[in-house]
């Protein structure tokens, strides 16, 4: 009876399951149940209370269901333990012989041979830690103190978590977008779009080969052959208009996630849009990401210039006494990311005994203004150059008295920075990537891929990052089987990233709940020659 | 789910085995070899007596001091050790809660026991994050948290056979040693603070 089903009958079953959830109370995005589940906050504002084995009390955010069952409600694996999915359909499905017999999206830790929960037995599980089968649940599961109204709100929320229709996912197509801000470097933008377009082409070339369109493992259905479609969302105008533009684009072209992208002076509107729409925004190439690790949907390779500021502040602290540093003069273009980086540098430095001076250059300022910003230096001054290649190339002589110079590698162009010879002896470059010698094999891989596909390398690091973002997305989607849930995509990335062997420009990538920057550190390097691109590390990898 | 025999039977028996092990420690235990305690427990908690060769790596304590792992362990006090990371959602909070309760149950004796928690995610777990984490679990004097380089953390994890390739693959392990040179009691699985206290009493009595 089960083996000989027709696809039509399967869809009928799926529809029945789906309908069961449509009649359950609708739960808004910021429902009371959600506050209990995600934040451990009761409708009264009081913290959720729970008790673990042996009387251990836990409450509030620490007791929130989300910590273990994850935002998606699809559970996770930790060590040998599966934290089971608790999205409604996984709790209330009828008993089945094996997981294969379940007509549900596959997740690890789903259980087949268990009587379905009812609202009453689920409430007992949550309050008393007794499963549907009458047996005690895992020692990890606390016993929650919820009254009947709160319990009903939480259960309604669990039902609402069940995977259903997901924007950007159809039977035959997975839609993704990439975001380009108007102030993104045009070369970099072109280079990244080349990589993304080719990656999607390749992906579709292989998946369109003659393979069955559907595979079924008994009742569980897998779609093995989805076309990937890329939408390039090119923003225009002022940053304050970007969120509205993005909302319009998302409405017109629903996508499952945003992949890669290139930013310029600010990325914040894109970040906030993705967070507001619960739209995963994965690994854009930006100098200045939004540093908000409590946010969920935005993942970055690194903190960019904010990390550089921390690296410099860390180094400054170790040298301050020996060099008798009294003043730090930071030079940047007003409105560029260096302005924010300078603030971060000031905040990251203890500040005791060191005076910080900002010298912001107006947008249109030329060589003369740059020279003026470097005047009136004294012994005991350190200079920080938050400058782009054009400004670096225009630097004159090193001002007398300056004992230490820092420069942003990200902004200046890393080892390709046109730093004049006179500055090379005294300049320490923040380098938030793996060293050229150590990343060679890692980066040769994407470079070889570009060469075979005749993609011009115009912005190596940005293009290598775009390629890496695509590979991570592709691997993660494979591991999701057919369970397309946006939160689950982010959660799977968090879990899988640490296993990557090819990590491009970064020595290591790792995430976790509450970690939004995959590479945590950087080097300080200096040029070894008066000209050319040879740099040497001034110490080990630093995690500031 | 945990099924256990009567605790008094188990602990009494375990204590006896530990005494035997302690007496015979020099003869048959070498670095890294494990001597199972024929644990009668069918369920998730098991205990064994093991000799570990602890590497002399430098770690960074929550107060940002660079310290030698060996010296921290050999400060004369009994050591109770676990491995955690601060963004861990399920296993670590429970283990840290148990450490906190264990420490409170020690009462005035707590300063005489060295609780050590080593981060398995040292790049994320800066000393500041460790201090915040320790405060969340009301860590009192005598309970230190450690971070350091990735290599140092992994060396420590490998030495105690808790390294599983990545931080998410970890399993709950608590290690306890009465004094330098003595074997470690390794407890795999979740123990309660009461059980930990009994273990500690047995182990230090056997000293």
C-alpha cells in the first residue's frame, strides 16, 4: 500500500498535513509564543522559568527553546546527540514504520516510530519532560513553568514553525539574489557578477543533465534537479532609499537568500533589510559590515575594517610604552568607511595616556589637503592611514617625528597597495586575511576555476570570496536535502562551515549561534622591499 | 533518558575501585592508556581512571594572564576540568551550571578545589567573553576559564581525548584529579552536582 503510491496521492497526503496547520491559530512574526521560544520572555515580560535535573534552575534567554531546537525548530546535532525537530509537523505526524515512511521534509533527528503528540501530551512534555511514549526525555530538556495560556501560545508557535511554502523555492527553481550598491567599485562589481553568473551556469549545466526529476525514498520525496536562478539587485540613489528598493525587488522576484554582493561606503541598509525580512544574506564583500552578532540573517567572512581597527589597537597597546606614543592621528576621507574604522580604533584602544586626533578629508580634497593633514606632527605621534589606493599613491614625505604608521590593508589594496617607498619602512599594515604564501594553494583553486572559464581576474580577493560564498551555499543546500527553510539554511551553514578545507583568503572559517563573522583574526604585515608586493608578517595570527 | 542503579551502591563500589586504582597506579598505567572501571551503569554516564600526558602549552586565563596549563593544573589543589565554548547552546550551559552548583556546594572549601574550564572555540572566546560567561554561571574564586591560540586549545583537547574535530561535535566530559601525578577520573556523560561532589569526596579521600 505504501510502496505503490502514485505521486498524485503523495501530494494529496502532503496537502492534508499542510491543511492541518492552516486551521491552527495563525501566529504573527512577533507573537507571544515567539518571545517564549526565542528569547525566554513571557507575555508579562517576566523571564521564562525552567528546572533541570537535580533542581538546577534556568531562566530567561538561557532557558529559551531556540538555544537547542534552533530558530527553525528543526533541531540540531551536538556531539552524538540529536536535538529533535519540534516544528509542529514533526511532533504531530502519525506514527510511521521508518523515517523513509514519513511524508515530511527530512531533518536529522526526526523520529518515525512514535505516537503523535497531542496538545495535552506536548504540554506534559514541556512541563514534565515526559515524551509522547510516556518515557522521560533527554537530560538536556528542562521542565518549563508555563501556565495554560502561555502553553497554548507556545504550542501555536511550534505549529507555525512547520516548513511550508518558501519564497524563492519552486518545484523546479531555486531563486537567489545578489546585491550591488551604487557606490561599489565598478571593477569589483563586474568581477564578482562574472563569478556568480558562471557558478550558476555551471550548476545548472550539471543538474540539467539527463537525471530523473524526482527521486523518492518510499514516501519521502526528494527533488534532485532544481535550476538555480540568480537575480542581480543593482541599487541606485541614496542609501536611505535602498531598503524600499530592496523590498520592491523582493516582492517582484522572491528569492530564498541573498548570496555574495559588493558594497561601498555603507552596507547597513542591506543588512537591516535582510534582518527585517528574515532573508539570509550570505557573505557579501564589504569593508564595513554591521557588527551585530545578536542579529541572525547576515553572515560575513570578517569584520573588515572594524577588525583592522582592533588589530591596530591591539598592536598599539603593546608598543605604546616602548615608543612613548602620546598621540594617534587618524586620516580618512569623510563619508568613507575609514571614518567608521577610526571611531572603532578609538573605541578599541584603552585610550589612557594617548590622545586621538581625527583628520577627515573632504570628499573632493586633493593632494594638497592630504599633505596638510600630515602636517604638525610631533615626536611620539602614530599615524593611521584609512585611505584608498589613490590617496596612498599621493602621499609625500613621511612627516618628521612620526614613529609608527598603520594602514588599512583592505582599503589600500593589501600587498598591491601603492604605498610610496619612503613610507614602507615605518608602516604596519593590518591584513585581515591569510598571508599570500600561506593561502597560495587555497586561492589557486578558484583562480584555476576562473582561468578555465575565462573569467578575468580584476579583483582577486573579492572574486575569490564570491566563489567561496557560492561553494558554501551549494554545499549547504545539498546537505539540507529538500528542507527549504531560510533559518535552517543559516543554521546548517553555522554547523558546517568549520569543516571546510578550502577556505580561500582565510586561514579558517567557523561560525556558531551568536557568531556572525566567520574569520576572527588577522596579521600585521610590512613591506619587505621599497617597491613590489612582498609583505612579511610581523608576528603570528592575532585574534584581537 | 537515564537509568541508574541505586546511587549508594554505585558510588560505594566506584570508590572501592578508585582506591584499588590509586594503589596500583604506578604499576600499570602509562600515559594515555585507559583503565575502565567496569562501570555497572547501562546508561549515559560512565567513569574511568586514566593517565593523561598533559602538554606544556600556554593558555590565556579570563583575566588575560598568559599561563602554563601544566602549572595551572599542578598548583597543589585537586583539579576538576571541563571543556566548553561560550556560544554553545545546549551541552555547555548545563555543564557550567553543574560546575556552578558543585562550587556552591563546596562552600568554604571551594577555594581549595581548582575548577578549570577550557574553551574549545578560543578564537571567539576572548578573555572578555570568558569573563561574561563566568559571570553568567556565577563562577566563584577557584573556577577559572581559559582560552588561547587554536593550536594550544586543540593540544589540550587532544591530551584529554576530547578533541572531536570541531566544536559542535563535542560530548560532555568531566575530568577530575586529586593531586599531580595521580590518575584522572574521566566521567563521560552528564553528572549532577551531587554526583560530582560525591566523586570528589571519594577521589580526595582515596588520596
